[in-house]
């Protein structure tokens, strides 16, 4: 008699245990709905599931064109929102919070945004404004200073280490402009958002004229004067 052994998967099963694409999909479709359902009380589990889904590119097996499409359809969140939660969890975990909740994630984001907008505020003033303890503010800001990853996640469409590093150097206001401007090359979007100023043709000519040698200037004037 032939015996068929069926594997048992649950939401704690790591995706690494999948031996086939079918098993990968089966495990994933158990894990990420659970991650969404307990997000309020365990944002850390949500963040770990997101990392697994990206690592194994499960969204491809599920038929989505991109991870961003998967997030919007399945998580009901934009990619920036999902990456913001993941970044916040990392920040909270590094500050000693064992099981971050969605409320703590939200408060953490508010603290860092407040610091960006009002850099001269004291920690107590930030705590009073956000409605948290001063100790929590201290933990968040201390973790941010020791962690190179920004809480405000880099948009997923910005590829390459150079562009990502450039985005991080922008002010919070300019980062927000880039996010709202759309997608494309970072330089193109930054120009469209007014973050990068492109010199006019006249300005370019003036700069080139200043660099030209006397001979080049005479030759240029001679050619321009010709009918």
C-alpha cells in the first residue's frame, strides 16, 4: 500500500523549508495574512515576514508584477508604508524593544519626523507633543544616531547604492517632494520636483564662456558673426 505523507505548514514555518514553488506559495499564503492580522500587537513579526517575502521573491510566484503591487493588493499599503514599518521595527529593536507594536512604530515615526522639522526642540518638548514618555524619545533618537538606516524608507523605485545614498542626503522636505513627484530616474524626478535646479542654456553658455581660452572666444565670435 502506498502511503502519502502530507507536510504540515503554519504561520511560523520559515520559507526556507519550502522545497518547491508550490510549497513556497502555500507557506507564504499562511504567513502574510497572519502577519497582517497581528500587526497591531506584533509589528516585528510583520517586518520579518516582509523580509522573507522579499528575499524569496514570493510576489513573483503569486503572479504579481512587482513587490510594490503585492504590497498594495495584499497588505493594503504602499511600498513606502511597508518599508517604513520595517525600518521602524529595526530602530525599535535596536533600542531594546523586544516586541514592537504598530502604535510604537507610529510614535517612532512621529518622533523622528518631529526632530527633522524642529531640530531645536528638547526631548521633553517632543515627548509632550507626540504624547509619549521622554525615555521613549531618548531611546528612539539614540538608536537613530547609531543606525545608518533612515526611518523614512527610501522609495523602492530608487535603485543603486549611489542614488540611495544621494536620497539619504536630501533634507526631509526634499525627500517628501521626491516621493510625491512620481517614479523614474532619481535625477529626473528631483528635477521635476524642483529639488535639483537645471541651469538654463544662457547660464550654461556663460559658464562655458568663462572656461574658454581667448583663442576659442575669438573663433566663436567669428563663427557667430558669419551670415
